C-alpha cells in the first residue's frame, strides 16, 4: 500500500467523521485486489446524510490532495455511493444497506487500517442510532394506543 493511499484514506475518513458518519473502517486490500489499495466504508442513517458525507469526502480530497474520483456510482438513490479514486475506493452506505450487504465480512481477512481518532470514535454509532430509533418508534406506537 502506498503513502498516497494512506493520505487519501485518512483524509476521506476524517471528512466522513466530520459529517457524523457511522462505523468508519478501512481495509488494506492491496494483497487480494490489483485494482485498488484500500477500501473505506462508512454509513449514515438517511439518504441526505449519505449525500452530505460523499460531498464532504469529495471536497476534502479535492482541496487537500488534488484528488478527483474517476468514477462515482449510486448518486440518484443515495443508498450506496461508491467513489473510485483508483488508489482507494470509498463506499458510503445507508445503514440498512450496510447491514444487508455486510462488506466487512468480505474483507475480514484483510488488514484493517489505522484511522484518525475521530473516525475510530464512530464505531458502534449505527447500532446506537438503531436502538434510539426503535425506542422512538415504540414510544410513538404506545402513544397511538392510548
């Protein structure tokens, strides 16, 4: 994995954390894939936040490192947006897609990359958010029955 890839991953992870992404994680896939060095995964509880995270990552990588994606997929639905920077690939998923597709399972044998502290602090946020939403929905239902 190159120094450039590390720079891209760390900058993208920090941008995602700044926009309150959940469960940011990165894997060094350079030993198993020839097309890229690393994957960055992040999620958000709604489509609007997915878009905001993607926009922040693109802006940070462009301004700070002069990097522009060669490909961007999934914009319309904003359920899973992929940003391909050749050296790295960024996946920003709606929390439901993140659970359903479980990309971490695919790359669990690849080394996890060390990320900025703010990015590490996002671990477990999706689960916390899901529990909070479930409690809110239950409270709403209880209110409807009274």
